């Protein structure tokens, strides 16, 4: 964004996991490179993805085992076949599910890691043949991976040693990281730590290659960082001083949001809350590391739940709902002052959705970061929403919907009659057939004053609610949808480009 902050641009939102692929989940494979080519053909300049971190229970990329690691599921097995670390037969025999529209996380969990272990074992055997021992292999990875990424590798090795349990249920010596326990477990689990380091090394190498290809085609990556980290993760175990924990390293309060029109009891996320006073004393050292890691992965960073930096909702630990929480002050502009001092003027998008107080609006304005506008929030009974396009400033990013919204087709089908009547009046589109209605809203986003417009792929495809990525506060049905190679036809890509061109969001073809 920096170079062309007055230039109108557009992009598509698609998680890497939602790409088509041969082995159960979208990854850094041939199909990812094809999608980059399709973005270029469609006149786009951005590919927005979801967090790339390793996922756990619930499969949410917003509940990752580390803020400094990549998801091993996204590793391209075809690449490992070409390198002789796997055979085609080994990959084809593994059951990753057979529905090209769906990600079967249970089958991935059971069957992906045994395949990846085979690749690691062959890699390790090659190292032995070349005269390297385990210590020298550790040294290879210590030069390629950050300290925090290596801490994640250690965490996962110990987690596996305790049957996959969260660190709060480990033996006390290693749970509390006592001085004698850490070297003991590092020695005992050396091979398992190496396995996870190997996965991170391969992940980073494959992602870097894909990102470089995207950039070479004029496509920039918008990545996403959740404001909070998971309790079951390396960050909270390795750095308890950063969080609101008691002496036994149990959370004293957790994150969420209060009751509202969507949820009578609020949302209980359960993430540990930060000790912002401590972060300030360290000049936000951990946050600077986290942003440095993110800027290494992405061209533009979307900071999730931006409101939490102004004020955050604190729920007493142990509560079963979010009803009895209260608001606390966050670090405010001080964090971003330090960030700008270290990184200059980085490309950041502020996820400033939801109920915004004057102080949040002031914080977003002071940072200068573009906020977000979502068309699905624009049409309500008030007929005066801040998300109506005629109210947009230039410095914002407009979406038809985000990964947390249903698709345009489903949204319009279930829209309240009064809101729908207003929407028809606003767009003047009473003659548009239901099957084409998504194009009217894509047009509305692209013709708005917003400097960047990002449209979820499902909306360009005109898909129903079955293609929704995530429904907040539900488990078991989310993060599963995938596109197929046949979805984007030449006619559809041309229509995308024509519309981007019409509204000044891409160069005219020679």
C-alpha cells in the first residue's frame, strides 16, 4: 500500500486451506500458483488470506499453537515427492478425505503427520549419510528459524510426550519450566523437536517461494494476525510474564466480548489477556518480534480486533459465559508509536468492526491505518449505518463480507424484509434476479470511494451459505469449505477484470 496510497486497487479473500489440491486441504502446491495467475488475469492486486499458524482443537486459524509458526497441513506434499522425501504411493494411500469441497480435519490429523514423519526420517537419514549428527542438524535449523519458532517446536514435542494435553496439565517441573526440567526434556525429545523444526523449515521455504511468485506477478499478500494467542500454545507457556496469570500460571481473566444483539450471553473466547503494563516496560519487545515475523510472511498485515488495543473486555477466569466481564484500558497509541519507530510506516489494516467508541475511532485515526467497511453490515432498520458506501472515506478497505460472514447470496436471501426493501431502494436493483444479486453488491464495493476493495471468492462465485468459512461461536462445521479447479472459468475471470477496470481498480489491457 505504501507506494500507491492514492491508487485504487482490489483483491480477493481466500484462505490457503480453501484452495483446490490433491491431498485433502489447500496448500502451497501447483494450485496456489494457478490461483495467483487467476488473480492477475482478473485484474486483482491483492490476495488476502487467513492466519497461517498451526491449528488445534476446533481447527480455527485464530487459535494457534504459536504466533511464530506455520501450519504443517499447508506443506505441499508434491514438493516432497519431487525431492525424493516421499513416494507418490505413500501420499495416495493416505486417507485425507475424498470430498473436493470439504476439509476433513479428523482425517488430516490422523494421517498427515505419519506421512510428514516419513519425509523427515528420510531427510534425517540423508544428513547422517552426509556426516551430520543431531546437534549439527539443530544448528542448521537454529540459523534458519527464529528463537520463538524453535520454542514452538519444543512445545509441540513436550505436548506430544504428554499425549497432546495442554501445558496446564503437564508434570509440574516442565509446566513451570523449572531450571532442571528444560534441558532434561530437550535432551529426551531431541528427535521430536527436530521433526517439528524440519516442518517449520519446509513450511517457510515453500511459503517464501509462493509469496515471491505472487509478488513477481504484481499480487501482494494481505495476512492476518489475531490480537490474542491461545492458552494452549507455546507463547503462553514460554512467556507467562506477558499474561494475566496467577502464581500457578493459571489465567486470572480471559478474553471475549460482551452480550449484544447477536449473543445474549456474549462471546467467551477464553484466550489469556496481556499484562500491558509489563509489555510497556519492555518497550513491547514481544510484540515487535511478532510484527517482525508477520512482516516477513505478508506484504500487508490486517490486525484483528483492533478495538482491543484501546479497551479490552476482561472476563473472570472460570466464568461459563461472558456476561460478567468489564472493560479495561489497553496500550492505546503507545504500542503503535513504538511500532512506527521500529518499522517506519508499515502497511497495516485495522480490523475496526463492531461497536466503536469515540476513543477507538480516535486511535484508528491517529495511527493513520485504513479501517474496514463491510457491506453486509450496511443495510439495517436505521437506514443510517456507518457501513453505507456513500459514507466511506478513501482511506479504508471495503469487503462484501469477511470470513466470519455468510455469503452474499445467503445474506440477501435471509435479509429482514424492511432491510431488504431499503437495500433495493439504495441500489435501485429491483429487477435483478436473485441468482445475480451478488454482482450488484460486488459492483457497489468496487465503485465506492474505498481505496481497496476485497471480495471473498465465494461471492464472486455466487455461492450459497453452504460455502461459508466460519460462523462465530460454533464448532465442527467451520474452516472446511474448498473451491475446485473448475470454479473460476475464463468468462468469470474476464467479468472480474472488466468490473475492476470499469471502476478504476486495474490497468486497462493493452
